[in-house]
C-alpha cells in the first residue's frame, strides 16, 4: 500500500468511516509485493551515489515546523528518560494526520542535492522518523513495529523493506534511508542515536526536529541520552550489557572491541566512561521491541 493510500485509510478512520473496504481493495497489491517484490524498490541501485551530491555553500533550509508541531503535541518524555508517542491521540486527530501528510509531501518535494551536508543529514533523519510514525499510525493499535509485516518478499518481516516515499524520483524504504543513504554517505555512528524505530529499546525520538544549524549539538545530546540510560548501556555486576544496536552495527563504532567501547564511552558520564575504559570481561546484548507508546509506561 502506498503512503498516500495509507494516509487515506487513516483519515477515513479519523472521521468515523470503516477502512476495511480500503484494506480489501489493496490486499491483492500487497500479496503481489510479498511474492514478487515491489517493482519500484530502489534497493538494486546505488543510492549512496544517487544522493551524494550536496551544495557546501548552500544556506537553504527545509521547513520542519509541521513536524515540530506534531512532536510538541504528541511526544512525551517520561520520568524514566524515554520519549514516547501518544499514538492514540494522534490517530484520532484529523488535523494532525493531515499535518503529518503535508509534512511528508514537503520533504518528498525537496531537492535534497541543493542542501548542505548538515541540512541533508537532518532532512534524512527527520524523514525516517516521520515515516516511521506514519507506518505505526497506519496499523495502530499494534504491540510492536515488528508486527507490521509489509516488506516485500516471502521471508521479509517488519515495515523496513517496503518503499514508502519518493525522493527525487527514487522510491525509498526505511532501510534505504538508514543503510543505503545515511550510513553510507556519512561516516557517523551517531546516526544510530538519531533514527527512531518506534521501540522502547531504541534511542529516543527527538522532541525537536533535527536541523542543519543545530545538528552537532542534537546528535551529541541524543548519544548522551542513550548511552547513559540502562537500555543503552549498563553493568549487571561485572557483566557489561549493551543495546543490540552496538552488536548489529558494531563496525560503525570501530573495528575492534576496544574501539567500539571507546566510541560509546565518549558520550558516557565520567563514572560510566571509566568503567567502560577498563572493562575486559563479558558483554551481553539486549533489545526491547515494545512500541514506544505513551500507553506503555512500564517497559
């Protein structure tokens, strides 16, 4: 189902109409995509190359004010330091659903190659996070983003492989944005603190949009918030327990264990940084896929 048809389904629900007819009308397309793969998927092309161009002298900025409004209205930081989204309230607001749709349209109409590098990074991070919220809303209520099995291919799972937006003529999935564009075009491990996968175990969904002007400070703040939270890094006795993000994407943080721990320690509070610097024992990895919903406050 395209992002526009998903938006239509949610808007029908918001005004009290039954969206089962919408789902029935698209199930054949979904089945074809699962069996054959989506014909517009950009995975086969070199997206890093396609989106590497930028204008280092550009002063152009992207208007993220609609995203700022939605974050302010529906994202809450709990006493536990985790930000969660009030998906129920957002799903019930026709005005806010339209605002999210308009914001995604603005991003898809943006000529990314005309932006500076920092502005581009902010653009891609905000696009990833906004599309993720859109996906959750299209299937809400849902216990976990992993239960949204819309990716093409019989053995695929989750929503990450399905093309959901079009930028400069390229149909892009969440995987494309994160792995083929952000991770390849930026040698920047803090990307993992910026993109949010709608889960308790993930780094926080930022309460303000990323912008080119404030990017460095925002990335550092996101890294500190995660590294110094137990779901990111903690010691269980003598055992070090890390988020599985540092396992899945370990090479982004360094080629050796010591390099990886040093990269994590760079954002840790002094006591934690010291323990990381001297740790030579066991390391375990954990991750909690519970939806980052304000209804789930006991994760």
